């Protein structure tokens, strides 16, 4: 396969950054990330303004002042860059470091849930260092199955997938035609199917109340749970200070066999998003406000088909 120069350059930069950042002491690596965050903050005004608008629309009344909106926006941006640093350090993680830096009490809850029911779907919002936190669970003896999106750069996509599988993940491509079959098989094999459901659907599906608005989301999380008769365990990972992380889990959401399928999917999805809503409001500086496909944006209507026989 022939690769574009851009793809090769991005891949080389990624591998070089992973090599450098993985060998630096953690706080020093994050200090470097802080400098990168400052430079990008100054050079990317449009994402900064859009994130402020989103935060203001969701939390303006509770934050109280424009200065507080700007502070939360900056911290969310810095934490996003920190999470990128964490991802690039994944090849160098050790069990000793994970146990020292990450409070994985949530892993024990997840293990207990898996022992009780034999299967579980883990639902996590885009908060904290979510990729690193998933790898941490593998060090605690849990087998994770991750639904992921293919990257535009095939070289970086293949590298990240090799990295995930080397750490104990099974990766399922989100757009795979076999997604449902593979995901259900993984759940029944006792693997923890891990989903980050707080992204806007690309086509009409479910609508839930979230962050003071109506979010169009997919039914995948609830559908997998319903079909496998598996509980959904909502959780999140929070950064504490610069260098500490904490897994937090919430009460499981169970499918109800007595409820009609579509109604049950709606109920389960809304219950999970209610928990996410509360967590985002409690820790707004940890949330991913910079997504290009903002979850509260309306769906783009499909272009109208030309009239039959039209020119």
C-alpha cells in the first residue's frame, strides 16, 4: 500500500512523541503538555470560542461569571492535552505505575458485577483520561472489548490498534458490518464491552435529555445490553490534580424483559445519560467540550431526493 507523505509524517511524529514522553517522568511530561496547551490555546481561537459558548449555554447560571466560564474552558482544554500525553505514554505503562497513579476502586465494582452477572456493558463519557483508564483496567485482570472509530491516517490507526491489543483490548471497528455479532459474542465470552456513547448520532435514532438540551444518540449501548441480557455499568474517570486518576462507577442499569424493546432502549439510554449529566455538571473542567460533532447540535437533514423524472 502506498501512503501519503502527510500520513507518514504524522505517524513518525506520533512514534517519536510516544518514545520521548514515555521515558520522561510523568510530571515533566505533563509540564511539556501544559506548554503545548498554552501554545495551541493562543493559536486556535475558534475552538476556544465555540467551547466557551457550549459551556456558557449549559452551565452559565451555575458558573456565575464570564471569568469562570473562561477558567473552566481553559482547564478543560489543558486536561484534554494532558489526556493526549497520557495516550502517547501508553506503550510504557507498567502495572506498578498504574497501581500507584490510578485509584481503581471502580475496577473492583466492575469485577464484582461481572462475577454476579457473567456479562456487562461498560458505558463511559468522554471525561478525564479515558484511554489510559481503559488500559488500567486490563492491568487489574479485566478483559475489555472496545468499539472504536477508524482514524483517517491508516498508519496511526494501525499503530493505535496494535497498542490497544497489546494491552489486552479487543478492538471492534464501529462501522463494521459484523459489529453486532462480534459485540454480542464478546459480551457472552465475559469480556467487558466498553462504549463511549456521548457522541451525536449521524442519523435519527434515539433522543435523550442531556446537558439542558436534546441529544441525538445511537441505541447501540442499550441494544447490546438488551440482546445479551447484560447490565450497563456507567462509570467515569476523573483526573485529580495533575498526576492522579480515579475510576468512579454508578449503579448498574438493567434491561427489563417485561418492557417492549424500543421503550426499554430509550429508558436505559436516558438513565445512563442522566448519570453522565450529573457528573459533567459536577466536573465540567474534565469534559470533552471540543468535539467537532457537538452532541447537542441538531442533526443535519439529508438532502432531498430530486423529483422523479426531474431534470
